[in-house]
C-alpha cells in the first residue's frame, strides 16, 4: 500500500495538537506553528537506494534559531505523524538525531520519551548508538510490529547506513 502524505496529514490533523499544513500537493512535507509562534518544518523523504520499497526518512526542524524546549505538543505532533505512517504495515520510518551542536544524546532521550508517552500501539523500534555509527549520531527506525521486512531492514540498516 503506497503512502499518500496528504492523507496521512489529514488523519494526523484530526487528533494532533498542532495542525500540519502541506507545503504543496504531492510533496511529502509540511509545517506547523506552535502556540508561541515558532514554525517547524516536517517532511518525509522516500529512500530509494535500498531494496525495501516503503522506507522514509523523517526530518523536522525549527525555522527559527530559538526553540521551545518545554512544549510537549511538538513531540505529540511529530509522533502522531510517525504513528499514522506506521499504521500502514509496510512503512518504515528512519530518523536520526542531529549532532551538529553536540546535543544528539539529549535528542535521543527526548525521542524515546515521546515514543513511550505518545505512541500507544505496538511498534518495532531499532536503535543504533553513536558507538555503532561512523559519524557518531543516534539513528533509529520504527515500523509496525507486523511489518514483514523487519529482519531485512535491520540487516540493511547495520550494513549500509552506518
């Protein structure tokens, strides 16, 4: 089953505290605005160079340099998008924790907290720590517990990504 980003966003926007606005039709990206007026871009990038069809990289960032660290609605919105994506059994979502400011460990802890708090369904998550990666970043993939490609993805993740 092919993922249609606009349909996923419609589903997310029914329950998410922040509403995601699509950037343009057919594009796997959008943005949302926090209560304090911060804009976050969020996108899913289809990964085409691995032999598993429905694999996406999720990226999100604040448009501005200031951050709103204590806004739980940000994590709830991002995990709502991930959760809706993995409702489609074949989808695999990869995410990494940026290390440009040396705060990748804090981001990884935050991701884990978000997943535990907001994703209520059963899912499979595979983590790589900085000790296992060439550029010292945290990286993970998450998918539906019934995804038939979990073992294949773990192998590819270990061999090709890091």
